[in-house]
């Protein structure tokens, strides 16, 4: 079967540090590219608790683009193994279920939680994170009976969704309700990311919320807030007019394309103070901020415009950050990391973020199908990458491979 693979090598990495500055094309074509469309054997079930899925759609994530462009921190390399078939936003149908994967049968429409946790790795007792229900932050990513990898798509032994078939542990599989379209189901994973970020830093009624970045995850944070019925005021900061308007149509109250300090003054009643040198600082401001970009500049702005006692969630994954921590200590703010998803205590009981996402889509409280703007055949992966490198020009929000 055809599969889009990534194979890291140190010589290739060093070459691309130079060649990539000349043109982004070197990352995904030419002799130094680590991305290849290959013929690989069709996977077989590695154990009785595993499920084989025939992929219908697999979303292309910003983290996939970071992998291709070698933007990830080397600190994450112990939790990755190569060569790998990447792609982790998967929707498909069950092709085969092992005898230990009860509850699933051939033809079931399913989506996949890609996290390779203690349960999928055959580790008992589970690590503290898994035992606490925060399986997305498993502490066993480099242990167990499969190769290192935080999730399907960056693990040598477990293929990703950029192939016709993949195998996953039964604990990773969620049945898709009939009322949820294929195009919505493939976005379960990024919606779950937005839901978990919101539940970890849940706004209170009437609070002022800022979302920095109106891309896929920023929009999913907005859709999660609205889907969960949280009555707060949401401002989105996004320089792209196309993305900003889409974020507003998804539930944002205000759109900011310029200065965030002015936005804090205008939308929260904050006061801005200018030092003799350097940028202004805000007293008052937004109660909760979700930085879905994760760059030094966006994190600095987030701290500056967050109110005293407010919380900044760092949702975007940057490589290295530098910032002035003065607002953090001066205003007694909290800065928290966001990654993955887990189980949450809801009014109806303990629910995984994937279950909440599917419930919201089934009920119509979160509509995400309109975000899937472009699909490609696996052979068109270069065109897909190019669209993701220039999303505004192509009026693209979310892209996917369609089998």
C-alpha cells in the first residue's frame, strides 16, 4: 500500500538547515527531503486487543508541517521513532477487530485517539498521568512493547493515517455516531484538543476571554467554548482577514487584527501604562487567554494583556520561547501548558475529550464540517503541503488526505 513516510537522518537534518533557508520546497522534495511516498506492507494486527482500520480521511495538522520543516524541539526526539508513517487525525471504518477488541465489528465508522498510552503499550500498573485520567500526558511514551512515540504517526511500530490502513489499540478507537458526517468525524481530534484546553482553563460566566490565533486550533477553542454553552465574551486575535472572519462566524464576539493592548483597553476596560522604555503593560485585561500560536511575541503579548490573577494557556507548540516575566509576577498570573486530552468530570459523569467532541458534533452544538476546505489524494501530498504553507492565499482552513 502507498504510505507517506518520514525518516529522520542527521546528515539530512544538517543539509536542510541550510537548504531550507533557500526554499521550503527542499523539505518535501529533492534529495534532502525526509518525506517520501513509499510502498509498504499492509499492517497486520499485533495482538488480540488491536483493531485494523481502513482510512477514509486523515487531516493534515500543523504539527505535521512542523515535522516536515524540522521545527520541533530536539527535546521531543526520545519520544519519537523513525521511519514512521505520519498523520494522526484519522477517520475510517473497521476492517478487522481482534478477539480482545469487543464492541467493534467490520464496517463500523470510527475515529482514533492517536495517543500511545500505557494501555496501548501493555504497561501495568499505569503511570501516574494515565491513572489520573490524563492519558494524553502519559509518562511511558518511550517504554512498553512498541517503539517510542507519543502518538500514532510518530512511532515506527504503529503507522499513521497517511496510508490506506493502520492498526491501533482498542482503547484508542471511538465509534462515530450516524449523525456525524465523515468530514466532521476527521476533525474529532483537533476539536478534542480545543475542548481539553477549554476545560483545563474553563472560563466563568461573563468573563473576558482572548484567543490568540484564528487557525484550526484557535477556532476549535472558540467552537468548544460555544459548544459547551459557556457564556463568556470571546475576542480572537488573528492577522489574516480570512481566518479572522471565519473565527468570528464560529462564535467570536470580537476580532482583532492589530494591537492587542488597544484591544484589551477597548474590550475589557483595562488601563495601559507606558514605561520610559519598552512596551506598555496593562492593568485589568482578559481573564483567560489561549495562545494557540506559541511564539515568543504572542506569549509576551498574552501576559501583558491578561488581568491580575488570570490564566494563560500555552496551546501552541513553539520551539524556544523568550519573554519578560514581569507581568507574570506583578499580576500573579498563572501560565499553564496544554497538550493532548484526557478524561473530564462532566455533569453526566466522567467523559473523555473525544467522547465530548463526538457528543457536541452529534447534537449540533459544535459544527466543524465547514472547516474542511481542501482534500487531496495521497499522491498529491506535495500540493497539500504547499497549500498549508500559504493557507490565506488558498483560502484554506483544514486540509486532509482522502482515500
